[in-house]
């Protein structure tokens, strides 16, 4: 399980931040629910989302081969592909 980034807000409460997408949560229960629904569950995609995801994943692989630094979103795509066992045919 991915650990949340814990911070203290200006009121002194502990908040939880998702390391993959940056969403902020007040309690750990909501964070773990978000993690399971958004990132870890193998969700089937429709054709349009699948095409967009694979196109972005191809660009991430090209950047990695060229030793270009990845943005946070591209790192998120790489992790999501690894969690869902998605690989490109060119690999």
C-alpha cells in the first residue's frame, strides 16, 4: 500500500496527501478509500480512455529511453501501468 504524505495544516490538524495525484484528505479512512478506488483497483477502460492511456504511456517510454526527466503525472502513469500489468508491444 502506498503511504500518504502527512502534513499539519494551519489549524493544527493532520491531513493526508495522495503521493500519486495530490488529493488532500482529512482522515486516513477517506485516503485509503480513494487509493483503492482510483489507483489500485484494476478498472476496465473504454476504448477512448484506453487509446489515450496507451498513447501517453508510449510517450513516457520514449522519454525514458532518451533520458529525459519525467513529470509527476508521467511518473503516475508509469506506476498505474505497472500496477495494472499494462505493457506496450514494443517492449
